[in-house]
C-alpha cells in the first residue's frame, strides 16, 4: 500500500484529518494480521473472513466496527486506484 497516496485520498476525497488517516492506516495493519486484504474475493466475503477470525471475537464492539470500516475504505481505495 502506498501510504502517502492512501492518506491523500482519505483527506481529499473523504475529508479525514491527518490523525484520522493515521488511525485508519493503523487499523488496516491490525486487520492484516487477521486476513489477506488483497485477496481476490468480494468485500462482503473478506469482511466475513475477518469476523470469523478467533481473535476478532475478543475485540470490543467499537474496535470491531473500526476495523471493518478501515478494511472497507482500503478496498474502496484499491478499487478506485486500479
């Protein structure tokens, strides 16, 4: 992932602040410990895989939501960039 391009996209297209963009990147890195974010499956299938990971179940509801949203944003960025 080109972090600078992703940050720029988050800020320019979605109005994120620097801190918010860093938070999203951090959550993407965390989610990548559970799943392959570049796997050639639908977004729904990828998110389902994430929710099925044993460690995901131990996270708070807030963190689960943040990870899922970050994965969605990452996939959207990849779709737009490619």
